[in-house]
């Protein structure tokens, strides 16, 4: 069974504010799950240090984005969202339907 972390636990009001902020961030970036860990853990084959926030996307199998606070994590998610949008736009512009599959002889 897991043991309790040695550090102080946030009080109820602080925890409610943190959860509200996490939910607001998830609302701002649909598809992303925003989480916080009190102890070191492994998520999608990547180590997340203790007391960090991390984000995983429900449709991407990538390692999590990790930051020490929600503002930094929001910046990372925004950057990743921009990269995803750029890739989607490239696919639309490229019209990949015209690419013919390579035929084996």
C-alpha cells in the first residue's frame, strides 16, 4: 500500500483552487488531461518528478508535458497545440489523397 508523502498537504481551499485551475486549463485545451502528482511517478514511459503538473492528450500517445506550475504547463500545452494545428494545416494543404501508393513488382 502507498504511504503518505512527507511534505505538507494543501488545505481544502488551496486544493479547491488548484483543481479549479486545472479544470479551467482542461476547458481551454480540449483533449488534454491536466494532472498533479505529489510523488515521483512514471507516465507513458516518462518520469514525472514529485510536486509537478503534467498533461497528456487523449488522442496522442506521446510522453506527458511536465512543468512545476500550471502557468508553465499552460505555455507548454499552447506550444504543442500550435504544432498540432500546423501539422493539420500541412496535411490539408498537401492534399495527401493525390499520393499514389507504391506498387510492388
